[in-house]
């Protein structure tokens, strides 16, 4: 092969190599461009903030107590003759629950009455003698005072005799009974001094008292009449409505909580003192609030923000200020508007300024739902 033919063959190989190299580089650039295009077109789910009412509630453990509860002691000592009630019995105010042997107390009353009759008769005699100037005023005053003291002794003896009949202080139920007939009963002062158990405990549960301790941060929302719902584990799905009846004037310095009480009607006796219950307090309601799904909120390094998609499909990270929050929805007080497109799930891998492909978010808001916190 001559020299010209060798040069021609070399040029052919060189051209082929250049063409192959060009095609490889072109395909690589196209693939990189396509990859970049795919990256820019990341699909995100977006929604618009809703303008609706949202309520702030808190759920706390509650203590159910009877509206009235009394430990019944005997005011006099003696031998217990009889008991007419047992645990769980319904009783009426003034109903006799037990009787103490009254033999001694009747004798004391009779003695006091006899003494009174004599001293008062003597006082009447002195009064007649005084009218005739046969006795001094001092003698008559002394006799009259002795008559009064004798009458006071009769009243005291009659009251002690009455105390031998132990009665119910109010309508209710016998919660506890600690004695049986035949027991020797001490007087109430002695019973308390010796840590003696009461004879009975009577409770009134036609109303129950729900006691709830409110954290200091939520005290500013409290007021008399604030609605509250009570739920008891014994009655799944049942809600007992009520309102705050009383509030302590000061917080507990140990727990920094404020005790509030709710008087709740209990006509069927369903709520029992000592039951475990939860109290749901409706602290406040904001009407016309700007509300977004809780999943749209991102928290990083103590800051709160959302991702907003602008008309050019550009993603922007926007700081927001939250109001009522909890459950599945939160209120936004600053940072966005109702016309904005907000990214809902999957913000962890997004970056500020990238281009995205927005798609409608499937879940929808239901107006009027309460917000728990």
C-alpha cells in the first residue's frame, strides 16, 4: 500500500473514533440532563390552609368524689343496742341508723328534771316573798339563777339522751359500716383522740364532685361555667357533660396546678366515687382561624416552618407562628395566607428553592371538629 492510501485509512479510523466519542459524550450529557429534569420534577402533595373554627381542649385525669360525705361517730359512749342499716343501704336525712343503750341517760334526765322542779319551785317562792319584802333581792336573784342552771342541766341531759339515736345527716348511701350490735362505743371526742374508726360513712352521690388539677399554663383560659366532658373507663363511649362550678383562688405550690370542681348530676348513680375518669376541658374556640394539617409543620432546631409552593413551582421554606395545635390540625397565626399552596407530607428530603411538581393532597378538613392539645 502506498503512502497516500495509509494516510486515507488513518483519517478514516480517526473520524470513526471522533464520531463514536461524540455519540458517547452526547448520550452522557442527555442522561445527565434527564436526571436533572427528574430531580427538579419531584412530586409533592399540597393543600391550601382552611379558614374555619378550631377549639383548644385539654384532657386530664379526674377524681370523682361524692358531693357530701360524712364519717359518723357517736356523741355519747355506751353499749350499742341495735343497727338498722348495712353497707349500700339508701338512707334519708334523720333516719335512725343505730341506737345506744339509753338507760343511764334516761336516769340522768329524770334526775336533772327533779332538780330543776325543786329549784324552780323554790325560786317562785322567793319571788312571792320578795313581793312582801320578806327576802332580799340578792336571795331571789340567787334562787332564780339556780333555776336557770337546773333547766340547762335538763336540756343537756335531754340532748345526750337524743344522741343515743344515731341518725343520717343527709340523704345518701351507707358507704361503710364498722361496728355490730353489742360493741361498746366511745364518745366522738374520745374516738378521734384514739384514732377510733367511725361507726358509718354516709355518702351522697345524687351529685358528684369532679376534681381536676389544671396546669399553670392553661389557667388563663378558665372561668366559672366553662364546659367540660367527663369519660369513665367503666362506660366506654359515654360522655358526661358538665361545667366548672368552683375554682381555688391559688395554685398548689408543689404541683403548680389549680384545682377546679365540677358539680355533675348523677341521677342514675352511674358515676361512683373513686372511679378513674378523664376530664376534657374546652378551653377556648377561635372562629375564622387559618388551619393546616399537623403533618405540614416542620420543626428543626427549635424553629417552626412550612414549605410553600409558589406559582413557578418553586419551593420556599416559610417560618410560621402557631396558635392552637394538637391532634391532626394546627392553627397558623403568622407566616402564610389562605391562598398559599402548602406541602403536607414528605418534607424531610426537600430543599429551599428547588422545583417541584405539586399534586392535590387527598385528606380534607371537616369544619367544626374540635382540636385536642
